[in-house]
DNA sequence: GACGACAAGTGGTATTGACCACCGGGGGAC
DNA sequence: GTCCCCCGGTGGTCAATACCACTTGTCGTC
C-alpha cells in the first residue's frame, strides 16, 4: 500500500533471489531505481534488517544475511509452526463440549462463571506421529455451530477470522516444564511422566477483548524451542538525570 | 551520543514519571522543545513504541503503555534476569576445572578436541533458595587466571567484558523440558525427576567468534517463561511476482 | 613487489517542508 | 437541551538535501 511497504516487498523478493552474503544495491541506487526517496528506502531496509533478512555494514553496503532462526515467538498456529519446521500437521479431536466457565476459566476469559464455554481438546500430529495436546477454551457464544469436523479441516485461527470475523492480533504466553500424566501419556503415546512443555496462551483481538485461552502439552522429545538472543539495549542515561530535572523533560 | 538516542532517553525519563495511559507531548511539541527535527523525534518514539513503552493513536496522541511483558528473550545474565523478576541473585561454585574439549564440545566451540576448556559449574540462587545450575564452557586461553572467587563476586559477562575485553553481542538458545537427575536434584534440593528447563546457549562476540557454551538446568517449580506474542507479518506480495520479473527487482 | 595515501562510494544521522487520514471537542443548528 | 458538523491538532508518510564516519579499491610512491 505505502511506498515503504512496496519497497520492502520488492527488496524482499530480491533478497530471496540472491545468495547469502551477496550485496543488494545501495540505498541511493534503490532510491533512484524505484523512484522513491532514500528515506523511504531506508525505512524499508530498517524493517528487513530488524527482521534479520539483511545486515548492514557501514561504508561497505547492505548484504543478505544468513537465514535467521526465529527471533521472537509469534502468534503462529500449530499448522504454520509445523510447516515451518518441515513437518506435516494433522489433528484429531479428543473432546468437544460446552460447560459453564467456572471460577478460574471465567476469570481468565473475563466472563461470568456461569457463562457457557466451549472446550475443545485436540491431539496434534506431525508427520503422522503425536506431537501435542491442545485444549482451546472459548466463550461458546463466540463460535456458534462449531463442530469437531470444522476443527479437523481448518486452522482454528482461520475459522475465527473467516467465519466469525474475529481476528487475533496478540497474546501472552507462559511456558513451563512439566511431565505427562496418565491421560496425556496415553493420548500422546509416551511413557508416564515424560518431560513435556506446558504452554498457556491467552489471546486477544484488535479491540483488546480476550478471545480464547489455550493450554497445550508438547512432547519434550519431539519439540524444542530455538531462539536468537540479542543483547538488551542499555539506557545510557545520566545517573542523576531525574535529580536535576524537576519540571518536564529538559 | 546521537540526538536520536538523547531524545529517546529524555522521553524515556519522561515516560517513567508519567502514569500508564497519560499522553506525552506531541511530536511537534517535543521537536520544538528539544530543538531537534520531527523526524528525529519520530525515530526515537518509534524505538520506544517498538519496545513497548509507548502506544500511538493516530489523530489522538502518543501514550504511556502498560508495563510490557518481555517481548523477546534477550542476552541477559542470570543476575539481571533475577533482578528484573524482583529476586536477589547469588551464586555458589560447584565445580571449576580445565579439561580437553573433546569431540562434542570442540565442535560447539569450534576448537580442536584437544584444546583445554574451562568448565565452571555454579549453583544459582534467588532470594537464598536454589533456582538453577549453570555450567559454562569456554576455551581456557580466553580467560587466564579466572578463579571461583571471581565467579562468585562478579557477573561472568561483566568479567569477560572488563577484564578480558570480550563483549558478547548475541547468541542462540535452545530450550527443552527435562527432569532432574540425581546430581541435579541434590544440588537444587528438589525431588528426583522434578520437571525442569534445560537451556543450551551458544554466544558469540562482535567479531562473530564463538565465545562460550552454557548449559543450564532451571527448576520448573520456580521458573517460568512469559512472553508476548505478536501476529507474524505477512508478505502481502503478489503471488507471481517472481514469475513476472526476471531481470533485477522491477 | 610492497606499502601507503587518497578518493569514491556506502550506510548513519539530521534538517526542513509538505500533505494525508484520523480523532475529539467545541460550537452551531435544531 | 441535544445532536451533529467542522476544524484544529495528532500521528503517518514522503521528498529533497546535507554532512559525517567508515570501508574499500586504486593509484602512486618507494
């Protein structure tokens, strides 16, 4: 839409056609070729550099960087996550029921404890083998007519978006280590008390409303998190800046 | 140093003195007050917005946002990590020895298998109670004269930087769930086979050299990861862009 | 042939000026 | 008194320009 995002996409196409380490045209060159200001080019390149596609070297040029590893955890669905790991995703519904939220779930979803909540538990498969158990909790009135068949044939987030007009834009996730209990072990086909991840995810829509609470158990022997680490930014501020200033910001 | 970073820090000071939801001065106002161009102000605010300190509302203003939760994993030391969680960090050296790297460690650190490597195992405490076991592996010639006392009195990363002139700028970390073995259970004071995180971290310096390999076992009952989730960016590019273009990027 | 100074080109920073879409409140119409 | 419109101010985008610090390759000197 904007020139900046157009530039970004054009450069991204270019990047994908070049090898790692190759230089892309200079900012001034791109600016002239694409008919946009250098500022616009820089903003686009800033974006791509921040996302790890490009590395800049002052005085030398801008180069295609090595394929990044996931820098931050994003709001990816199981389906997309597995595909990006080169695995074929599938799903089996273990349970699909509606029941009152109760105290804990009501608090998490910000609904009354008596509010009917849909609870859908699915076994997640990767390349035909069990990978995780995922249990979605969502206010039942948000997803009228949802069936087990729907869940097995579509990505839940796509369903929410396309059928129910709910677009998820963010969330918060806690991760802790655990071991599988009897039920989980049986469903996943692993020994009792196998190491596993427990994810708890609370997602919200554009309007800031809580949409769903998801609890997942991932097999520790098949799933690991890999992240890039960056050095945190330092403040670099004067130690006594606050003591000196007392009215405003100067 | 640069006006942009000065502006950033000044606004950050201001942000910390305001309440959540309050508006900061407009970009044009800040620009006039600080004597810098609006673009410079914008770049600084972009930074702070990206880091979660500010939220912008077009047509309305820029506001102090709710305290962010960690959006991405950063290269923080145990010391800083605990402090940010409001806990008092401490450390006990369990083992400090030098031995040949061997095949696996040599490959990880990119040194010869016969190269002497310093292996330092420390029990990490938070508020006086065990939190983790951290084992650092580093080429011995990088840190001549390092003692157990050093490790207990200083942050290892500070030592590397200040005494040995090695600055760590990034790394890669894998996280998996596990259970504690006999030794770990005894050192941590938890029951055998308690759930725990295993972190494996490989860090590198500015020059891109591998600096150290760190293996950590964190108590699952005391430590959890909390992250914000963002919706991944979409490409928004024409499906057949590559098919059409064949010479360059237009 | 080896070394070093120089120049061209690169990314990094900053300024000024302009227009747009959007939000919100105040003032007018009713 | 209530409603609605409009308009000032806000962030979002973009252009043209300038100077700096740095890299790198070349050309000259020795």
